[in-house]
C-alpha cells in the first residue's frame, strides 16, 4: 500500500497513460512523485537507468514508458518498436530489483494475446497462438516484460505485477494523422473534414473489426487500485468489458464533432485483429470497474484535441 509521502516514480509521465497516472496521484494527495523526460533519462541506457535508481531510490514504480503507435507505425518501425521496448523494460525492472523497490507495476497491451484468441480474452490465453503480424514486435517486447516481472518475482521475490490494458484514449493523446491509434486518428480526421467543409470522411479498413476502448483516466485509477490491492504473478486485464465496431466508433466520433457528411471505408487498408475484447472478470472480482462512458470520453478527448490545436508551436533552439 502506497503512503501519500512515499517516493513514486512514473516512467513515461508525458504519455497518454503516464500523464493520467500523475494526475490521479496528485488528485489523491500523493506528494512525492518523480518524473523524468526522455531527454533527462534515456531508459534504453542501462547505466543511466542504474544511476537514476541508485540516486533517487524510488519506493514504487509505474512502468508505463515505451514506444507506442497505431497499426501503421507498428508495422513500419518494427525494429525500433522491438528494441526500444525491450531495452526499457529490461533496464527498469533490473534496476528496480537491484535497488529494492517495494513494488513495480508494468503496463503491457492487449496485443500480447493471439490474433484469433477466443472472445472475450482471458489472461490465461497468453502464448496460446500466433500474434497479429502488424504489431508482433511490440507485442513480443510486452510479453518479455511480463515474463521479466514474473521471473523476478519467482527468483528474487520481487513484488512486480503486470496489467494488460485494452485500447486506450483520453487526455494528452497522440493525434498524429498516421502514427496514432484509431480513436484519436478519427477525431483528427473528422475535425479536419468539418473545418474544410468536406462531404465525406474515409475510414481505414472495412469498419467491421470490434474493439474495446478505455479512457486513460479510468486506466490510471485501475493502476493505482492494483498497486495498492494486488500482488500476484498472474497478469490482470484492464478494460470495460464492452466493445464496438470501428464503424460504430466512427459514428460516435462523427456525432461528437458535429460532422454531417458520409463515411467511406477504404478496404485496401489493414483491419488488424477481427475482434479484441478483454475478459475483465478478474479485475471486477478484485473490486474495480470503469466509470467513464465511451460517449462522454470522446467528447472530453475532442476538447483536448481542440486545445492542442490552439497551442503555439514550440520555438526551436
């Protein structure tokens, strides 16, 4: 259990999940939060990570740092996604062990599960089938992180846990037109179409795949809950237990933004996994459930996007 004055390191604090965890910790009254940008601390650098842990001696670690992206980014930068994420989790887990961190929470991804896994996906389905090819390198790095946590627990007794979030969205998301996940990409596309007065918006793929979406503020709440209430070797799925088709998602985004045109589906683009819904019965049994509806979350995310569009570009130095 974390005390309000315990030293807590959030690795990846500027990302979608990390920034949500920092917000949630501060709102709960935690006062000793350590954050380092990638420029200040390159987590791929083992010696730098070791020096940081030896100097700061954090008691709790939320390991949410990593190289992330959508289908196109995952499939284009395959070596980077594998190398960067392997190095990050390996260095941080080893340094946490060496410096007697009280507890570490590692966030994986639902892409660790087989492409054709039975639905909804239970935690025990890990490594029971082939992965989705487009994001296999990222998934393998995340699986390696899970196994690191499990085996450091087994060999050394380290209290390292792993949670597997479903598809995320929310404040501080990445809205890049190509290197973003599906929901923020749709927000940008519909907004730009509305501003340009276009009559149609093109959606990548057939629109048929089913996806589950969890707001990052809900995930942050779940991570803090699990840090304080769960210590086990087995991974824990984090999601809402409900899914929608990409077509239905596009309609929700279209409505939230106020776009009045039509949808066109580009079937030359990859669909990815046909369906991906997590079984969250274990998490529910522990006593946690999501609070933010998809409709409300999309509205908040759109306002976040508008705010980012109005921010001045940084001055190069």
